[in-house]
C-alpha cells in the first residue's frame, strides 16, 4: 500500500523514487545511484520531523548530481564525510 507521504515525496522529487522505512536506519538518507529514499522508524517522532527529513533527502534527489559526487570523492579525493557535511548545508 502506498502512503500519501510516499506520493508527496515522489511528486516533490519529480520522479518515481523508491521509499523504504527501516528500523536499522539511524537517520534519513538518499541513495543517489539507486534512487532510494530511506527513512528511519523511530520510537518517538512527529509528523513534522518526518516531513523535514523527507524534504531534505528529496533535496538530494533533485540537486545532488551523482557525477559531481563521484568526481569529488574519487578524482578530487575529498573525504566522503566532509563532502556530506558541505552537501547537507548546501541542500538546506
């Protein structure tokens, strides 16, 4: 069954991304290559928090280019965690 929030995420991303929920996920993430939005299943959360996580990760779907991400990591040798911090700030 497709949830309304899943439909909204797909509409915002302007593509048919896959949305999955995981108890193992510590935070939300977006897999650029496979186009998968992962949302954590948390013990305590609100709809607003889930909306913020979804919106942020959809931002990666829209504005983080896989080619540029790979270039920064493999060619320019930027550490992935540092790149992720800068990219998260850019998305926000």
